[in-house]
C-alpha cells in the first residue's frame, strides 16, 4: 500500500513538472509602426527609427519575463497629425501559468499638445492584438509657454494563459506642427504560480516525507 501511495505521489509530481516544462519556447518577435513607416518582424530585440526605439530586450528569449519598452522623442508633422505609434511583441510564451502583466508610462509634452496611450494583452497571440486592456491614459498640455511632464502609475492585470500571447503598446500624439512628446512606456509579463499547482506539489512533498518514516518504522520485510 505504501508503495502504491508513493507511486501515485510521484506520478502527480511528474505531471506537475511536465505541465510546467512544456515544449521549446517560441522566439519572441517585434513589430513597430511609426506613422506611415512600418518595420518587418525582427527577433533581435530592438527596432529604432523616427526618433523612437522599441526594445524586447533584455527579456527576448527569457523563460521568466518578457518586456516591451517603447521610448522616444517624436515631432508632429503637418500631414500625420495626430501621429500614431504602435509596437507589438508576440510569440511570448509562459504556458500553464497565471501571467501578470504590468505597464507604466512617463514623459513630457511640449506646449499645446496631447498624447494618448494604451497597452493590451492578447491571449490569442495576434500581433497588434487588442483583446484585453492592461492600462491606458490621456494627457494634454494646455499651456502655450512651457512643457509639462506626465506619468501613468503602474497598472496590472493577471490572466491564466495556455499558450503564446502578444503584448501591444499604442500611442497617439497630437498638436500644432512641430510639437514634440518625449515618452517611455514599459510593459512586463511574469509568470505567477497557480495556487492549485503549488498545493499539488506541496502535498506530494509532504506525502513523501510521511511515507519515509512509516516505512522505517515498519522495518525490513521478513
């Protein structure tokens, strides 16, 4: 009976390990659009043009955390006003885990300009997918004399994901031609262990600890 109990516990622990190891991870991939200009998908972790830099680094290829960072100093022209900026990172994979996504924004607006910002998690892994809103904010500088700073404190959302997903950051900057906006948007995603999985593993370890002493008390078989 003890042997069967131990075998059952070992099987449960093996199942726990299998669901958390999974297959080889996909390669996180970045895409970026700045007004009319669009990048091709890249897996190097960085795209930069038009005064804006998008980083998947240092988390591209990491098994524990993925980061989408968009930063820049953009000027508004006469044709593309407002100026739309979008960045996405897809093929992010933390399967079998509850994932917590956090996003925050800081920056400065020149006189008589506006900026809107939003961050999305898409559990279906669509590039530029906007399934679930993580954070958003709208900011304006009504002064015609001085630049004004703005920030959006960290906002978080948690979801249980069973496959690859994407993160997307969207920005829109408006104002008189020549107006500028400086900004840094940071998005992180980290796996949070499911309470049920932790309980299963903990129960297995406790059970093995109890079986050992019981077998020692019983002594060797005759």
